[in-house]
C-alpha cells in the first residue's frame, strides 16, 4: 500500500512499528556516529598537541644551537626525528644538522642528515630542498651521476632555477659541457636581471667547454726486435 493512501493515524502507526522493529539497528548507528565524532575530535586534539610539542622542541633546539650547546641541540634533533618524524620541524632540524656538518667539512654527516629529511619529509617543498642540498653534497663527494639524478627530483617545484644550476654543475663534472651550458641557461632564465648570483652562473656557463676535450692518442709501443738467428759456419 502506498504511503500516500494512508491517513495520519495509519502513517504514524506504521512509523512506530518500523521504529520498534529496527530500534536495535538505529541505536547501533547512533552510537557508531557518536563514536566517530568523539574519535575524530580526540585525534584532532592529539595532532594539535603533538604539533605544539614539535614546535617547542624545535625552538629549544635553535636556542641551544645559538647558545653553543651542540649536545643539547643534537638530543632535541633526535627527539624530533623519533617522536615527530612527519612534522615539518623534524625536517627543518635535519636540514639544520646538515648545514652545521657542512660548516665542519663533514660531508658524510651532512649527507646522512639530508637523506633522512629527503626520505621522511611529508612537505613537498622541504623534500625538494633536501634533494637539492643532498645533490650538492654528492657533487662535492665526486658522485656527479647521483647529483644529476637529485637535481631532476628537486626541479619539479619551487626550486627550478637552483636545480638547473646543480644539473649544470653535475653535467660539467661529467664532461658534458654543451649540456651544462643549456642547464645554466635554464637557471638564468629563472632569475631576475638584478639577481646577485646571476654573474656567477653566467661565468660558469661561459667557461663550460663547447665540446669534450679530444682524447690524447696513446703512443704506440716500439716493436720488439726479432732475435737474429746465427748461421752455422
């Protein structure tokens, strides 16, 4: 029977019967909905609390580093990486560690910090920055092929100019001067006319060889003298 054919009393009775028959399912649905809402609110509060703690730890790290307390700063950086690995502050702490290691001339320590940031950062800009700086370290370590790969990964977002310069440096180290010139041109195209680093990149472009230096031919070895056979007298 269609619902519109029922009078008001019959309609209300039909609804009451349906509610009595499905009361259990309705109650379960309400409880599940309330549970989801409460769970979501708790998760949101926990996320905010963790974010605030990560921010406090990072500020304490900066203060310790500025105060000349490297051990305290290292402990705070380790805490950020272990307890807040996906936060921006953990990535920033690793980038800072890498910069400090570069000042000490410790390329291996810088590479380790940048590899962690590159592998764990959930923020595209920080991930690209880690790739760019790791590429610079790899180039300094004589690993031009890896630097070239990282330059490609760092050039997909907001660091295209810097990535193109790194690509040019890597190509130059691989004796690919013509390709390096093209990369430097791409880097220059992303810079303003008055950018301070423009002259330096132009110099690198102009000094890049137009062709690979020809290989020096090897000096042929002198032929071995054949032994002279003695004739019987």
